[in-house]
C-alpha cells in the first residue's frame, strides 16, 4: 500500500494560500505572533514591495490583521466561524 501526502496545504495552513510567498509570510506571522513589513523583509529576504502586496492580499482574505505597523495572523477559530 502506498501512502500519499498532500503537501499543497499542510495541516493548519489556510487553503486560501496559493503562493509560496503567502505561505511563508503567513507561517512567519504565526510563529512570531506578529511582525512589521520591515521585520518580514529583513527576516525572509523578500522584496518589501512583494511583502506589502502579500500582506494586503492576506488582510483582504481575513487571514491577517494590522495594528499600527504590526501584522498578526488571525485566530483560526475566528476565521472558521
């Protein structure tokens, strides 16, 4: 018997995340409990413009929230209700 594993959307990862950059930013925000766009740029090495675009997309999907300059991943239990 062959076991298969869907790596497209690992457990706990919202299915709305399609791009590798979005997944990376989302995982970072969950692990760090929040970060600024500058923090993400410095830590992940992605262009700041790309990070801002990803953050805007994640926010419009309700996956992240912004407080002042800090972005945090939303609580998954709130998203699913």
